[in-house]
């Protein structure tokens, strides 16, 4: 699945590579975690950048997700600012249904990976010559054993990192609160409750873990912990009811109904 992405990135391995994760919720942390694991698997040397920054003459790998759609503007504005500074852009698998002005700035040095045909067609329709590809969401490359191995090296209550300690403490409280509200111990209901929420009526025991397990940033350690909490929660149930893409992907890979 990631063979083509590997070849494109490794062709740039002699240059300075910056990885800029796609900001967002715990689902985006899951994507970032899978991306870090993928980079480890190909021994990539890179630095982690910030979406608020401007870089010059680098290879910039933009994290995958669903950030190139309305109303989200962070990744769109980041790419626009940085494309004009001599950077090569590689966009990991995204849903893209907006921002044709940004797409038209990309050229044959750039690569855009789309995670569904609709996005692929949209980018091709507005592209001025960039390389456009279809690829699965990075979350499909997830290996739960790798997450468990890496979390085994961590201390749950890391006093040296108060931000992470506070975040993990909040997650524990939210899990415990949900256990008091949930009458069906075999089914987890996880419908989204954000700006993209649907008309589905949210039940009393709804647990939107993508929001409730979100991280303070999408760097390696924070993404690992957000993924582990999602994994731990989903593993406790037999059936998952959700309209969250990455909750569904994780549940599928954990062989849940």
C-alpha cells in the first residue's frame, strides 16, 4: 500500500525533509502515529515541523487526513505560504474537495496522494501539473503490535511531562465517566459531536473519542498515547457504532463488529 509513497520519499532522502502533521483530533493523532511508524520502517531521516511556520528550500511532507476541505484552512494556508519559498511538497493521503487556488500552485516536483476517487478527480481537474495518486489512508498501515511495543517503553504518569500527564489523567477520568453511563457493556457508541456532526440523535452514553482523546500536539509521543487510548477503549467492546472514519478503521483492524 505504501510502496509508491516510500519510493517518492526516499528519492528525496538526500535533501532536508520536514514532516508537518495534520492538526486535529485523536483520529489525526492515529494517522500521525501510523506515519511515524511508516517513517521508522523506511529509516527516514526528517525533522518535525509546525503548520504555523515558513520553510525555505526543503522537502515538506504534509500529514494525511481530511484537512483540505471546508471549513478547515490550516493546511491549505501552510501549503500556499511554503510552496512559493522553493519547497517541494508531498501531501500524504488526504480528502481534498476545496482550495483549487492552492492545488493550481503545485507543479511536477510535487506529489499529492488522495484517499478516494472523488478527491483524485478533484485534484486532477484543478492541477497545473503536479503528480496525483490514489492511496489508502495511512491508518490502514497500522500494526497494533508496534503500538503495544512502543507504549511498553513509556511511563503512564510521566512527571517530567506535565502536559502529557494532565492529558492522560483527563482521558482516564473520561473513560471512567463513560463506564458509569454505559448500560450496554458490549457496545461502544461513538458518534461525532463536532462541527461535522450529522443529524443522528446522540444517545446518553455517546463517547466521541476522537474529541475526548485528542492530544495537545501531534508529535511522536503525544500521537502514540492518543492512539493507545483509542485502542484500549475499542478493545474493551465487541461492537462499535460510529460515524468517525478512524474509529471505524481501528475497530476494523482490531476485528470488531
